[in-house]
């Protein structure tokens, strides 16, 4: 197997080329088992070598373009053993979905080529104080973005929203950039001080790019919850050691497993339905198909966050109202 040179001149093994959905699922299964207990840096390297970073690249750009149903299954497999790897892949795939609907053909081709070479993307939302001013043949970037953790990826994909348009910035992750965090486990802020951004790194996004990327992110995060729930079932299924309260322990265990099974079956059905709706929206994009995919992902997010058992919180009312409003708007011919 050959090697490639990373943008920071670091060589690594070239990734596996995955061409079918069956290969993607097989690689994900083997990788999930092998990554159990692996640390952050090694996780990133393993993902790069696996070929999974390229599985959603459109076929027009040489990718396998696997279905979104399969993407959700891959993420759930990883989450059963290594939730962090599943989260890394989720942010990467959400980035590619954003770029899929933005920029020129050459900009998309360049970005997808990086993913095919094993370079990982990390999607972040910009803050209101992120400024982009003309600077020669590019722009000067100032301000900050917030990430859940210090990115191990090669590229930041910053979704920069403005009243006039939505754009995506492709910013290489490099040492020396100022990073602040309030605690050892809290989110981090990445600071930019008039950093030059080449004009080719600014991609104008299509009308539904942000909606679709956000919807895919919700689908994949629910898939992480599904994988973690399946892992919990396996852990609860192990016979407990005998003790004086064994009858009570068994009763609690049976109740917990029962609720986990309900959640697993519910999430499995909904992730499949949402992935199918997403596939339809990509093949036949329209206000109706895109609206349905986004709505299904919102329903899925709601169920994954609260589970199918127990009382629904009153603060969930706004989410329910938004889902209903979206449905009625689509039926009346409006935009969701």
C-alpha cells in the first residue's frame, strides 16, 4: 500500500478504497471492534486509513456515494464500541454534505479529493463576531468559533451565515493557532486574528445546503444514540453476581433491558425511515422531499434525546409545534 503526504508534510498510509455499500459495512464492523479503547490521536489515524471518510462522496466525483441508511448503520456500529470515533465521523460526513451543496464544481472536487486521501473535516458553526474582510486575492478572518473539543481533523469547515447568503470556509488546522477553554472537559474556542483565507477556500452554499447538512447531522447523532443503546443492552444482559438482593436486581435489570429494547427498536426503525427520506431528497430534490427529510430528522432527534418511554417534558412543546408547522407548510405548498 502506498503513502500520501499530508498538507503539513506528514506522511501516512494511503486509505483503503471502498467502492460498495457491502465493503463499507464490513470495514466499519472490523474497525469498530479494533478501535475499542484506542486514544484520540490513534482514532483519527485509524479513521483516515479505513476509507470510511470517502464513502459519501458523490459518484460523479469518484466516490462510492453510499446511501444515508448505510451511513447511519456505519455510525451506529462505531458507536457500539467507540462513540468518539462515531462522533468524529459524524462531523466529517456532515461537513461533506454541506460541501456537496456548495461552491463550484472545482471547489467540490478539491474538497472531496482531500477526503478521499484520508483528510478529515470538522464542522463548526460561526459566531456573530466572525468577520471576513477583503485581503488581497482572499480574505482576512477574525473572530472565534466554538468546538466541543480540540479538533483532531485536518480541516475546519466553518458554516458562516449572514443576512445575504450562507458560505462555508475551509480552514486548515495548524499548530500555533490560539485556543481557549474554560475547563478541561468543556468546549474550546478557536481564535482567528486577521488570518488570511484564500479565495478558493470560500464556498457559496446552495439554498438548502445548511438544512440538509443539519438534517444529516441529526440522523447520525441519533445513530450514535442507537449504537450506545445497543451496547447498553449487551452490558445489562451479562448475568449479575448473586447477592441477597438478587430478586430486586433482576427486576431492575429486566425493566432496564425492556426500556432499552423499546428504544433500540424505535430508533432503528426511525433511522431507517429518515435515511430513506434523505436518499429520496438527494436523488429527487424538491421543497417537498427536502422538507420531509428534515422533518424526519427532527422527529428522530426528539425521540433519541428523550427515549420512547416516560413522560414528555413540557419544554419539548416548541419542538413538537415546529414539526407540526413544517408539515402543514409543506401540505399547503409553503417552505418548511
